[in-house]
């Protein structure tokens, strides 16, 4: 009986194994058929079955499984089946937990959906699994800029700031504050200061998952993880006794931005005083601090100053009325979002930020510095009254004539009675200043003796300076926007104002407001850019239409119709010529299609998406006497907006395709070479891609500023605390949005051509190149700034480092400075992968 049972079991196991192999074989065949039919969902299900039944096949089917997963994930994404998408990736990572390609792809989906913390984790893991995986490295660098903002490095390297905070915290703890709460702890440095000063209990909260985990690592590395309790919470969500046992005697925080209130310090301190802090110390009473609560910083004084600054002006006001032959009508009003949405329910940050000491072209003070307001962070009633306080008016005499471009703001942060930090533009500080650009005035020229006026309020967590205008010294005329025009003196001025108001209102009925980002306004102000495109497009269109003089067909820019030569040409032709097709797929607001439309029989297509921008382009077209069909909006012709590059018509090809190659940040646009490959297939004979090629230039420099802005430099600036190794995990090798004209640096070599990106002739491209560079000055190489010469053709090019450029520059920062001597020759290994440029130095 036992022998027959054993034989039966062997036979049964054999049959099971044969069945398993048969099922695996059939499933593999079915998966292959499904892939051929592009049925990726069913193919994915078959591969899951195969890999669960036969783990030994993981290596052999890995690449095909990855392909199937990614295709199925794309379908799920397009169908908005987000949970199913993530379920698929979780299943895949159970099968391939250490696969860097799947980790990276999972991170890409998470990042696109706004889960930046989670995406960073997957990108970081992919880089750890394969440090040479270029896609994952590029993704991690991009997300690192979101998760750990660059100012963390600058502030941690600011030894003066760190020491001032340490001294103030020591004073508070020595005077009796033994329990401390650090709100918005970041790396945990203020908490460690409190513990070092002798606080008996220290709590710290941080909302960002990435920064919270970073703080945990930092505190543990400094042997304080048992003494500092870290909370992954907003301070608003802290409860007693659930998270902290009782009210604390000291709150420390640096949740301030360049405009002081922008990170919510007022709201968080109101909550802290009401729920987390002991009652404030009575004024003028000598009592023990341990029985009362206090805040560091104790108070702040905000200062302002009116300035003339060409760089701010060109980013916030359109100065030209004509650009490359295109008339910009007065009925179109260009504004930035911070001006356009002022007073609306939409919350828009009411200022930008600049480091005025490094702004290109500098600035000229038009007034003396003046006090805007003070705030006492240890006074609950004052904090609560800020949000409800009515706007108040300020006026300041003009001391020097010029153009009223902005009100700049800074503050002095009084940590306690002895210690203060200033963010003034005249101080050596890690801080930038808040900038409130002036917009919407009929005139911006002020003279000494005029009076600058403004309204100040605290609203939506921001300090707002609005309704900026000026009063002339001669007649007291108020130069402001029309909402304030009725604040005039005598009857004659009032009548003039009403007449002006009436005229303006009529114009506005036909007018059009256009809200542009600052980079788009700077582009519109970049006259050489548009002139260069007009000349290059004119040559291509002339070569494709040699029987016509395109310039003679330029539409009369101010008349009511076409010019005389065009009328004569049209009257002599019985047949209207087929138009030449031009496609502009550059990002943001662009008038290049209108410039192209003025060059002859052209059908120009714009890829502008925003309805407001389309309406403005139509108004400009009408003002330039264009027939309505001359400029059209390409996206309205597409069934799939994701496939922008396709033929204009089934039987037509493009004469010119304009691509955005360089981001305003100074980096190469993503997927630009792939777009160029598609574009080449869509051009008629003799047609061109603009630009045709791009040359990357760079030079070796010594710049301490770039080092301090890119990584924490050891333990000295952080006063002996070990923070650098942890936050420097999030350093990125390339710094963006630089202005080389004002970057504090010493050039150690002449500019050298590093790389060529040819969009018309891919055979001239190389993914890597070695470049020899001669050292012309001794020093330490710390960085390699780079910029671009954008060649529309051989004769017409744009330099992204020019003073008129709307582009910024970028720089590769070396991990370790390199000592060099005059006459040395270095070899640079230049690599280009997708949009990422990497440069390493070989000695």
C-alpha cells in the first residue's frame, strides 16, 4: 500500500509540474500575442502569472516585462486609473525590488502627480542601486530642488546667522526657559542649539516628509535623538498631552521669508500662544522666565525703499510699442500676476525676491530707507490684529530723480534685546530682499521733491504693498492708476481726471488685459531676439518663394490696409499663391507667428494654450491689419494635444518649425533632440528648424559664492554640528538661474566651446566630448558656468549671456575645488544626456 501511495504522489507531482509548465508556456505565448496586438493590460496580467509561477524566469523576461509594465502604466495614466497604476508598480517592485529602472519610472509617475516627497524616495533608491543611471540622476536632481530648497545651504553656511541664533537661545535658556518647541525645524539646527544651551526638554516639528527624515538623521548623528523629540506635523496639529506633555516656555522659529510673513509665522505664532506656549511675561515685572512663555525672534522692523532698476523694469513692464515690425497696440495691457490679481480673491504672492547686491545693472535708491511697520511676536493681541488691521498709507519724498520701478523691502529680526539679524541689501547676508514692482502707472519718471505713495496691509499671510503711485512736486498731480485718480486737489485737476477716466474706460471696453510671467515680459522686451528671428525667417521664406520679394509684402504696420507694392503684386496675380506654413511651438507667450505673418504669404500657427493669450494675439494681429486666417492656434486643430508635431495638412509640410531649446533657467529643454528628429521629417524641401544648431560655451572660474550656495561646507559654519553629510545628499551638480554678469567669481580660463547640438544635422552631434582648456590665471577651480550661442542659421545667432537676454545661465559646481597654475591644461569630459549636461575635469 505504501509503495503505491508513493508512486501515486510522484505521479501527481509530475502531473502538477507538467501542468505548471504548460500554463507557463501558454501564458508566455498569450503575453506575446497580446503585445503584438498592443493589449498591454492583458499582457501584463500574463507576465505576472508567469513570474509568480516561475521566479526562475525573472532574468530572461525582465526587459519585456518592463516594457509591458511601462506601456500599461501609460494607458492607466491616460484613463486616470491612478490606483490601478500604483498597484501595478507595487506588484512589479515585489517581483523586482532592486530594479532601478522600475524605481525610476514609479518616481516619474509620482512626481507628475505632485507626490514629490515619495518621488524623491524612488529616484534616490534608483541612484543608489545604479549610480551611473543617468535618467534617475537627472530626475533626482530636479526633484531635489523642490524638496530641499537651495536657501537651506546658504543659511547653514551663514556662520554669523547661526551664531546669532545660538547666542539668543542660550540667553533664553539661561534665564529660565527650559522647555523648547522649534517650529519648522528644517535640519534641526535650532533644536540642537537649545539642547546644547541646556534646555531640559526640546520638541521640534516639521511638515515636509523629506526634511523631517533629514532632521531625524541629523539629530541622531549628533547623539541627540533621545533628547530631542521630532514630530512630523504642522505646529497647528500639535496637541497637549498627545504630542508634548505640557505648554513650553520658549518657541524658536525661522519661518520667515524675504517678505517676513510669507511662510506663515504670524498664524503659527497665534496658534502657539493660544495652545502651546505658557502665558507671556508681564511687561516691566522682574519675574522668573520659567513661569512664562516667549518667542525667538522677539520682534521685527520692516523697512522699504523706492528704487530705479532696469533689470526689474524689463521683467515687469513691456517697454516697446513695436517689436521687430509688429505694432503692440495701447489697448493691450501687459501685467504680471502679482499686479493683475491684487485685490482679487486669488492668493498670489505679492512680491518677487532679488539679491539686490547682485542684480544685473545695479539699482539706484530714489528715496531714503523708511520704516514700513513693526511687529512684536511676543504680543498675541498685536499678532491677531494684524490680519484685521485696515490698510494704511505711507508717503516718502523722492531724494533722487529716476524711473520708479519698485519698492524693495527688508527687515531687521530682533531675536532678543541683544541680538539681531538684518536682511538689508547693504549687509553681507544670506537673505534676498522682497521686491514689489511698480505697474499700471501712466508715467514712471520721478524727480527730487516728488512724493512716492503706497498702501500697506497684511493679508493672506503676506505683507502687501499696493497702489503705488507718486505726487509731482509742481502741481500735486497724482500719477497713479485710474482707481486712485479721484484723490486730486482743485476743480480743474478733477475735471481733467474725470475726462481721462472716461477716455480710459472707453478704451478698456475694446482693450485686453494680458497676464504674463516675468520671464515672458522679459522675452517680449528682448528686441534683438525678435529682430534676429525676423531676419532668419525672412531668408528662409524668400528662398522658398523666390519669385516674391517678401519684404515688399510686409503688411503696412500703421495703415488701414496693405502697402502699395503689395497691392500692385496682388492686382497682377489671378491666383492667390499657396501659403508657406510656419509652426511656433516655443513655450509661453510668443509673437513670432505674427512676425512670420508679416513676411509674406504665410500661414502661421501658434501653440499658445491660454485663452487670454490667444485673445491678445488676435488683438495684435488685428492692430497689424492681418486677415484673421493669417495666424491660427495649432492646438485647436489637434485631436491629441500630446502630439503637437505633425503635418499642417495631410498634403502639406512645414517651411519653418520653431522649437524652444533652452529653458530660461539656463538648462537645455527636455526631449528637445527627440522633437528635432520628428520635426526634420515634417519639413518641406528647403525648410528649416529654428534654431538650426546650438553651441554650448563654458569657462573655469573660482567662486566661493557658488560653493556656499551648493553645499554645506563642513562643520565650521554650523558651529560644530554634523549636518553637512546629510543635507549634501540633496545637493545638485548644476546651479541654475545665475547671472554671470554679477556672479562673484574670478575667471581662470577663457570661454571655450564645449558641445554642439545640431537640430538639422544629427550626424554632427556627439553625446560626449573631451575639450582641452588652457588656464590663464592661477587659483582654485570651483565651478564651470556655461551658456549658449543659439544659431538660427550661419548668419543669425543669439547669445544667452547677453545683457538683453531673457535667459539666465547655469554652472556645474565641482565636488572638490581644484588648484591650478597659469599655463596648466585641463581636459573637460562633457556629457549630454537628454536635457542634462555634466562636465568633469581630467587633469
